[in-house]
C-alpha cells in the first residue's frame, strides 16, 4: 500500500520531519473562504501546539443543551434547526446503538413541539452514566489505556463514523462511560452529505480500502474533525493536520483488539439485509410527520444502502478485512450479530427483527447468505491473501457447482432492487 501521498501512516513520519523549528513556525500559504465546499484544496499540514479544543467547531452547528427529567432518568434536549435534522440525527444515533450495545449507547428520540417546554428542543438523548469527554483527559494516557485494552470501542466507533458519514468527530463529542467504553454522544454532522451537500459534497465522503486499513487515521475520507488528528481551525477557516496528536499512533493500526473491533463492525454492517434499513427507519416515524420528514426517511433508506455498498467495495480491497473474513473470529462475530439484532428494540416496545420478519420471513437466513457471498466474492478480489489457508479449503470450494457463486452473489446484490420495488408499492 502506498502511503506517500496520504495522511494516515505517513502522518507519523511527517511529524518527526516537521519537528524542525523552521517548519514548525511556518504559516499557511493559502487560505480559502470556504474550503469545506472545495474538495480540490490540498489539506494544509500545519504543526499546531494545542488541541484547539475551543476552536474546532463551526458556530452554526453548535446547539444549547437542556437537562430534562423523564421518569427516573435524565435526558438532554437540544433544538435542531428543522424537524428533518432532528429525525436524521435520531436515526444516526440509534444506528450507533443498534451496532454497538444498548448498555453503552443512549437512546435518542426526536420530539414534537406540542407544548411550551418542548418548543425549546426537538431532540432528546438519554444521559450517559459517568460520561467523561476525551478532551478532558490526557491523550497520551488514553492511548495507553486503549492499547492495554482498558478502554474499548474505538474501532467500532470509527467504522460507524465512516459508514454514517460523520465529519465532526472531535474529542468533545467522544468520551468514556462507567464501563470504560468509548461512546460518541453527538450526531449533528452524521449523514453530512445528505443534510449539507454544499459544505460536504459526496466526493468528500467516499470510503476506501485505504481508509479501513489505516484506521484510526483516514487516508481518503475527508472530515472536518477526526479525533485529534484532523481539526477544524476557525482562524484559517479550514481543517488542519495536528502533528502534536497524542491520541492515535501507528501502533494502533495493527493492534489486535482494535483491528478486531474494526473488522467486526464492518462485517456487521455488510451482512445486514438492505431491507432492514426500511424497517429500522420507519420504526421512528410518527403519524404526524410532515412531508419533509417523510421524504428524508426515504432518502435515509437509500443513503444507507448506497453507503453499505460503498463499504462493501472498500472492504473487499482491504487485505486486513479479507484475512479476518475467513477466520473463526468472523464466524463467531456473525453469529453474535444475529443474536444482538434479535434483542434490539427501536422506538416503541417491539423487537426490530420481529417486526422485520413479518414482512421478510427469511431475514436471518439472508444474513447468513450475505456472509457466505461476501466470503466467496473476496476470493476473487485478492487470492494472494489466502496463501496460508489449507488445500482442503480450496478443494471444497472447487467442488461447488460452477454457477454457485454467481447465484449467491446475485441473490444478495439484487435484494436492494427488490426493496426499492416494495417501497414503490
């Protein structure tokens, strides 16, 4: 993999080179009035001396929070500019909860302004017990605890951030809960290209195999904030690379526990039947929702399908993922995901998968077939990744009918077309 023109792995090498006093004090040669809308600008590589923790958010995306007591629980409310934005953030944060664990990620709900109190906010998120933002912790110590396994969840968080098109992954929005699990509490700029296409054009949101293999860094994906590695700088009106970054280093890239979280989350997303996006999104719709919310719900379903396909293409170019895909760990993770999916309850009291199976009785079988098709397809993407595998494995594969792979892959990839037709009906 060539990283010479990329940001991730080369970041560690560049940081040493840029320790020179001359380079450290150099000023940017180019300033743009709106770099977020111009994907042709090359990211400025500036050495900065602080985390810019009070400068890394654009004011227009800031929101006041209100503490709300609901029963015996504390919730936090905020006012998004529109009901559409509130609905999109709800879906984004609930997908985090679906792919993570209900014991770590809080519930999120969009609410209607049906009285004077609710008029102050249109989004509620349940409080995370003992939440400590990473911006309040020593990044060097945090990195050590991630490496030792004391802090968990970073790999999952980063894959989901790519999948959900998160562009504002700053340390103020990430923290440690009571179980030392890394949690993201804010979804203002998830699905960024869907909500704000002028500031965040689709070309900035593409996921590549290099991105997946280089996590916790990103190579091609282009966010405004990404941990303490890429940060928005109000002074220069652009994102900059922080060469004083302490939270992530190149050792994390191949850290066994971190890489397992990354690969597991990729697999969970890819074996999710595309029809499930419809059931999931529609579980959060209300009868009183107006046309803009109903329209964005359909856009979300299509966007999730598109990003799943994009992630699939990227994953099949990732040697790290392909090697994992044919391991016992992948088999275990696929079974665990099906178990977790059965237990998830979205808005209301009905289990998500039970509601989905009423329309799609073979939902769990579809997950298994998607896993199987993914394994088979990967063999043709990068056969060199399997030099260490046994001859019986390939012998068994060679005995399959000639049209087996074609039929299984077509069955899976055509499921989205069937879903589109069902939606039109």
